[in-house]
């Protein structure tokens, strides 16, 4: 059966898919058309039987639904009945004898355990901020079939995506090939309108989002987190004062509790849980606070957190409600960032914590306002819990080592302690010696 579909990639798009490289790293400006191009490529590949098991990894499930409904289904409807099926709940698209699993990157461990012979990582600048996704989840699933992967997106600072892109530029690494396209390489976009639009955008945003440049530390909030991830869990110590930050959630996100010892500015405890009813959450928070010497609880009192803070206060828990606004969030995030950079605190060495800190980013609005947030599909509950706790910490005093005491001074102090008040202390300006 001959099937003709009225879809075709423009030359810049198609150059990516025509490459024989196993790992194709596509760095591109916004609206270049990489996702639409890969959708076309998946459809053609299924019809030509070039793959049987495909994987599409994206930021969030809502984006996946839109891509399937807008980029795949309008073309698939032109096929004869029974040639394709979209199982929305399972997030799997069947085309003839091939299928494509669509998965979000927020839980990379859920992707593990399967093998694929065609893989696409979309929005790589965002999702590869969690390096576990590539090293632990994706790469092992390519071993069975020596499978190819297309890794593409708009840069978001320098990280693993930048590293893979540079591998593609290295002619000595034949398995990799790098591609670079700007927004203006899409021949179907209104170039004059875009040039007019970007006149009011910050220069760094234009360089990154339009011209697809990897900018130093763009979007990076917390630097060198692993250097402070040296704390170990501790039991409460007599006489020590503790503070715990609590970020509340019930269903979609996590409730996170982070406890710090004020005597050392080191984290001593962390808990993270979800889908727990509010009465059980309040009981858990109260129990942990009491366990750590009646710790001060700095709690997110935004929305539902306000009555929960009131309930805990009525149980004689030391509560400091904190209203999270863009301004107050900016303040505590920046303090946390400074404390990490200056190594004023120590945190527990937990992979989920380090991954969330490394993926946490900021965005700049057209008006120049900075907004701190997790990328789409990621969480910031751990970061917020730490920021709430650290907001109540102060830098520890620097311990200055005293100069060694000379033997003459030791003798003088010994005699003075014996009550020999007739012993005279004399300083010689000529030698600087005490005698």
C-alpha cells in the first residue's frame, strides 16, 4: 500500500535527521521547529519501518498532549482506519507496527527498565539539568539496540547539554554531531516582526532564546552545591537549638521538612512525603519539631499553609509563618544561594536534594523582573524548605586562632596566679622580647 502524507521538513530541519551520527545534539533558538520536525520524522520512520520502539521525553505531560494533538494526529487522521491509535492515559502512540512512548522528565526513574531504538530528548537545556536522566535512565536503554538519540533544545546556561554539544563539535568523536540553528533559520517565521519584538528584550535573553548561545551561568542560582553537601544526619543534642523549614503540599508536589542545627549551621534531618492528609501532616510536623528540642518551625503560610500554621501554634509549636510572594521568595532564595556559595551552611548529601538545587533556575520577564522557580515539570519543594530554614540562620562567628604564648609570658602568668604581684612585666622595644 502506498501512503502519501502532505508533510515535509524544511532543509535545516531535515539536515538533522539525515545525519548518520548516533547522537545528534541540536542547539536551536525558540520556534525553530525541532519538535514538529521530529514528529514528522517519527511518523515517516514508522511508515518506513526504520524503528519499532520510540521514546519521546519532554518537560511535562501537558506539553506531550499538545504535541501529539497538534503535530501528530492531524497527519495520522489521513491514514487508513486502524493504522494508528493514541492511548492518552498510557501516553503511547501506535503507528502500524511501531510505537512511541511519551514520558515526562520529572520522574526519570519511571523511564528506566525499557529499551528503545529511537529516542528524542526535547527541551534538553531544561531536562538535562538533572544529569541522572541521561546517565542513569536514558543511556542504558540505548545499549540493547545501539540506538540513536536526538538531544535538542534551547540552551539554559552551561551544563550537560553544553557538554554533549561540545562533544558534537569534536571531530574526533564520530558518534556525536552538533547542530546550531537560530530562530531565524525557520523560513516560515515572520523575521521582521521578530526583529521588532526583540528590541525590548534583555540582551542576554535574546542571545540565549533567539540566537541559541550557551551563556555562562545563565539561569544558575546555586553554584557548587556538592561542595557543601557534607553534612550527615544527626540526632538532637542537648542544649542545641534547631530550626526547621517546611514547604507544604498535598497531592501534586511534596511536603518537605528540612532541619538545621543553629550551633553548626548544618542540616541534620530531612523528610519528604506526598498524598498525606492534612491532619497527619500536622501531626508529623509537630512530632519532628518536638523531637528536635522544640525547634522553631518556619512554615510556608501561603494559602492552605495559613490555617495549618495557626493549628500548630495552638499546639504550642514554635511557629514562624512565612508568606511566599515573589519579593519574599527572592529574598530567601538569594540568601540561601549566598550561604551555599560562601559555604556558610552544610546540607545532607541526598541525590534528590542536589538534583533539585541544580535544576532550580530563574527567568527574567520583559520588564526585567527576576522570577525564581523550578523549570516546567520539576519541583522546588526541597529548595523552598531549605530556604525557609536558612532564612532564620546567621553566619557563625569566625574562630580566630590566638598567637602562641611565649615561654616568658607563661612564666609571668604562672607567677601572677601564685599571687606574686611584685613581679614586673617589662617590654623591650629594641628586641620585642618579653621578659
